[in-house]
């Protein structure tokens, strides 16, 4: 569960900070970043890489992207766009 949160929050922040990057692109970026992290852990750190961790991290990226899309969809329009 912690892996999901640890990936969801950064993906949400990055997707919000760089609005010119298509939202859908953050999901494969999160999956690839998670894979790279797990490979580094297995190769260079005294930890084992785990398929379950990779899946949880990827799910976190999905939750982050979905959260941004939902927040954007239901965000009220600025006052200038209402008139």
C-alpha cells in the first residue's frame, strides 16, 4: 500500500507541474521508472527486487494519473471563463 502512495503523489505533482506533457504519458513513465528502481535495487543495493513492488508502484502511477484527470474534470472554471 505504501508503494502505491509513494508513486501516486509524485506522479500527481509532476503531471500538475508539467501540464504540456500529455496526461496519459505519465503512466508509462511511472511504470518504466518503477522497473528501473526495482532493477537498481536488485543489482546494486542489499535488497531484493520484487515483482509485487513493481506492480504496486505501477498501480500508484495509475492512481496518480487518474487523480489528476478527475481533479481536472471536476475543477470549477475560473471566473474569467464563466462570463
